[in-house]
């Protein structure tokens, strides 16, 4: 099994299972990645493979836009 990645501003970030104790993949698995990007406009997409077929990626999405802290 392969772990999905979040690609934020061109940098690959490995996602983690939202529930690390859930080892059943029958109904799917939820993954998460937490980031604190610097101020400015960002872009991201998701990338994964099941190791048996070709890798797939979402289209590049715009966001998030992060403001300066007050």
C-alpha cells in the first residue's frame, strides 16, 4: 500500500492516517496533513498510487491564501 501525498507549492508532503489504529481499508481510509504555510498565495494537489496501477494526481488547486499575523 502506498501513502498519499499532498504537494504544497511543489514540495511533496507525506500524509498520515487520520486514525492510525484503523487498519481496515475495506471502506477507505482518511489521511491528513497539517501545515503552517508562510504568508502569501499557495497552490496544492494530491498524488497517490496503489502500487499496482499508474499513479494519479488531482489538478493543481489555488489556495490557501495566508495573511500576515496581526
